[in-house]
C-alpha cells in the first residue's frame, strides 16, 4: 500500500515536470526571440531547471546544451512509462 502511494507520487511529479517542459517547448516556439522577456517562460525555466540541470549532469558533454531540454522531456516520458509499469506489477 505504501509502495503504491510512493509510486503514484513519483509518477505525478514526473508528469508535472514533463508538462512544464512541454509547455516551455511550446512557448519557446511561439514566443520566438522575445521569450526571455516572457514571464510565463521564465516561470517554466525556474520550475524545470532542476530536471534540466540533472540531465545535463548525467549526459556526456558531446550532447550540446540546446538539446538537453528535449532529452530531459524524453527521459521523463520513459521514466513515467517505467513507473506505470512497476505500479501495475505491484
């Protein structure tokens, strides 16, 4: 029972981080070069910074910094799928 609750909590956190990264990506495309002055984009950057920083630390330096948010999103997606699978097994 406690494991199910913990997995649900972790999955929810991964889901929220993924949605923030997705929103940041959409706003990146919509706002264009003025995105750094957009308050919502700045909020998304603050919320996703721990995830992006962690993925930057994990990934080799061959991957350029511009691609790290996309890599972060796909890693979160696969982590979300893995947590759903583990939760189903329990």
